[in-house]
């Protein structure tokens, strides 16, 4: 049976010793009294909930899955899911970083993201039920009417109701401009929504008394394409004036997808048959409002794979220390045993360290993005808000794609550590692989993320956003460049930063002549950019660790961090050279292939 230990020490290291989260956020009025002890205490309790309540349901939930009653259209979630959710709501976890005006606790977003890393590591399928509510909350908080906020935000904040995002239709996934769901205006100002949606995570379940669907649809006079899409709030049950639940709205689950992974989450086919909805935001500007939810979801998906990377690593490490097979090539290490534990073998260590490095690099980037999002939303200085927003926009596709690509690599590597035992269900290793695979697909495939990064976030503003992040790298290189002990981390970081400028300029010139060059280079480009970000944070973590050791700390945590950083720069970071080479090879070897693909 798999197990999970919340990575609290590493979270605390990143938040307090590397990023100085508390001091960074104290400039925000609502966080002026924030302190490290409070953050630590909250996350310690959150970790207990994840490890003790939701993690024990992960393996059984995967086996049991969800059940649809086709007569009532009701979905039953796996045994224990509903009770765990009731504990989650009772504990106030849903309200952790929500606005106090609607019953929230008002803690920074970074606290919520750390909580969700642990929940995802414990049980991704379960975590998706409350997780999607945060996106719905953010969209309504930013674009909802006063009446919508008054009616729905307190319930989403408390967790009494959950939320979904209903975008995809059978004929359109990424290209939402093709959607056909219709919205007919009514005399009372409401709309009747008719259409079919698919792949709706947590689209129907028995864990909350109401579900708030945010649905993209077209008004009768809407222009064609993405400029004719509006966003509507469509509750499962209509809400009366006094806030109590009224009639069942005709928005029904007509089927559940049979999936590779996340079996415990109800991925629903949804039919809207004249369902009553209200407009969110302005007519024909639904994507604008929905993108608030989608960007939150993309950061959340990166967090899903971060959690899976960590839990896969923990279980593979425990197995590698216990499993006896063969002897070390340099001679027996466990002489009192008939064979050595497999952790003595170099390639086993390579697989374990790959997962460990991807988890620790991903955690540093994720916590940093969360902190910057807090500043973008709430900092009193407009320039700080704008600069922070720009950094978050740049890093969001990297968080989503780089961490999920790495997560799939890591969970596969950890399954390999188990050998044949990893391929059977009881160890949990194969479930981590299956669950991780969807994270590279939904909320915009990783190719879409790479196009967004290179096309919109880098080339569209002539690299201005990238240069802002580059200044952080330059500052670190300048500060640590004369420190001989930091050279193994700083030199490759500085070299890549210099190469990145030339690389981006070259791709940009090619794209100016032929836009398809962006499509040919973007996936490789995003991985190079991801390594630039990871290298920056690993260098910062190494700097802190070296200073702590120099101050006399005997905590093995710091030595371990340095060893992981050395592995990262020696074994993972060097792929940037081959990635730049393939990206520079041009798009002709992809598009001039009519005979090959005939």
C-alpha cells in the first residue's frame, strides 16, 4: 500500500529561507500581520488532513470509480469521498485563501497552493472536486454581478457548493470558437441554455448539495468564432430569493467517461436542455471571464503533477531502500544480507534523483508563482501589481507544461524503480503514472501552453517579459559570480541566460518570415525556458544551503539540497543544448513530409 508524508520541511525552506514569503507579502494590507508560525501551523494541519483523510482513499477510489444512475442522472462517488469532503468543509479548508467579505479566511494564495500540493499528492481525483471550485470562485469574484456574488460566493467559499467549468464540446476542445451551445434571452433577464458538454471534471457528484456550472455558450446574435462566446452561471439547483434551493435545473449528467486515470473523479458528459442561467461579465466576452478560471486551473494542474511527483518519489525511495536484488558493481554493501538493496545501483539512484529534483524545482517555482500572484492581485503599489502580473503570465504556461511533463517522466521513473511490482495496482506506482498522464492534456495541452509562451508571452512583446525574468537571473549571477563554491550552479545558469537571448531572437526572426516556425520550435523552447527557471531556483536554494552550512548548521537537509542541485545541473539541465539544436532545425523537416505521412 502506498503512503504519503507531507513535504513540510521543503515547503518551509522555500517559503521562509529562499523566498522570504512573509516579508514579501507584509506590504499587502490584509497580510500585514502574517507570520511564518501561522503559515507553518496551517500547512501542518493541512498535511495531516491530506495524509490521514484523503490519502487512504486514493487506491480504493481508483479501483471503485464513480457510478452513474442513468434514470436519476445522479453520480455516486467512491466510498469515503463524501465523508472526507464533509470533513474538509467542516475544517474550513475551502475558505483558506478566500475573501473574508464572503466568509473566507483571507490567507495568502501561497498557503492554498501549498495545501493543494499536499492534497494532490495524497489523492488527485478527490482533490479535483474542491479544486475546481476555486476557479469558479475566482471567475465570479472578478466578473460576477453583485447579485451573483451575494448568492453564490459565500457557498463556494464555505465549500457547501462546488463549481465546474463547462467548455469542451464533442466537436471542439482547444478551438472554443467552434462551440455550438446556445443561450436564449428570457424576459426576466435570465437565459435558457441548450447544448452538450463533455470532459467536465467533477461535473456531477454526491459530495455537495449544489453544483455551480460556469458554461460557455452563444447568444442568438453572436459573431462567429471566439469573439461570439459568452459565459453563463448555471446551477444544478435553482436558488430561491431567500438563498434556499429550489427546482432542479435541466442540466444533467448523461454519461461518465471511462478513463485511463483519475477514476475517482466524475468526468461527466453534460446535457443542458433549456437550463436557466445568468450572464457572467459582458455579452460575447465570455472567454475573458473564463480565462480567470482557466489560468487558475493551469497553475492548479501544475500543482497536481507536483503532488504526484512527490508521492511517487517517496514510495519509490522507500521501496529502493528495502528491496534486495543483486550486488553493487563495486562489491557488497549489505554484507549481512543475501543481496544489496537496489538503492546502491547508480541507475536506480538516477531515477529517484530525477523525481526528487523535479519535485523540488517544481515546488520552488510553484510557490514563487503563488507569491507573485498574491502581489499581482493585492499589492497597494500599482507598478508592483503590474510587474508581478507580467511575471505570473510568463510563468503560467511553464508551470502547467514543464511541471506536468516532468511529472509524467518522474512517475514513470518511480514505477520503474519498483520493477514488476510497479506494474500492479497494490503498490500504487502505476496509478500515479495513469493519473499524471491527463495533466499534460487538459486545461490546454502542453503544446498549446508552449505556443502561448513563445507566441503570446515572449514574441508578442518582443521578449520584454522574458527580459524581466532575465534581470532576476542577472542579479543572482552578479551577486554569486565571484563565489567559487557557487560556480557549479551559477556558471551554467549564466551561460543559458545568455544563450536564451540569442535563441529567442533567432526563433523570432524565423517566425517573422514564416509563422509556422513558432509551431515547430515552441515545445522545445518551453522546456529550455523551464530549465532556465528551475536553474535559477536551484541556484538560489544552493546559495542558501551553502550559507547555512558555513554558519555551522549540521542539519542534513542542506547537504541533501546541494546534492540534489548538483544532480540537476549535471544530469537534467544539459538537455537544454539538444533542445535548442532541435528547435533551431526549422519547421521544414516537420511540414515537408507529405509522402511520409500519406
